[in-house]
C-alpha cells in the first residue's frame, strides 16, 4: 500500500508528461508545414500541394511519435 502511494504521479510530473506529448506531436507538424511552404515557394505560380502533403506527413509522424512514447512509458 505504501509503495503504491509512493509511486503515485504528482501534478508536476503529469504536467510534464502532457507537455512532452504535445511537443512530440506538434514539432513534426510545424516542421512539415514550414518545409512544405518552402518547397511551394520554389514552385512557379501559386501552389499549396507541398504544404498540405508535408502537413499531413507531419501529423502522421507526430501521431506515431505519441503512440511510441506512450507505449514505452507503460
């Protein structure tokens, strides 16, 4: 019983965990958006094809990162 009480997560550790989850999801998303925008800037004319593709790729990579992080912690 004492061991279970000792291993109970604190508010600060839960906040850090949620913050980490957010970062590992958002960083690939933002990196994909910026790189897609850069690639669209290289193309002639107006295009959002690369931006949307890289944004989608960022979402997929972020979701996989979150899944692997949660699976590792359990």
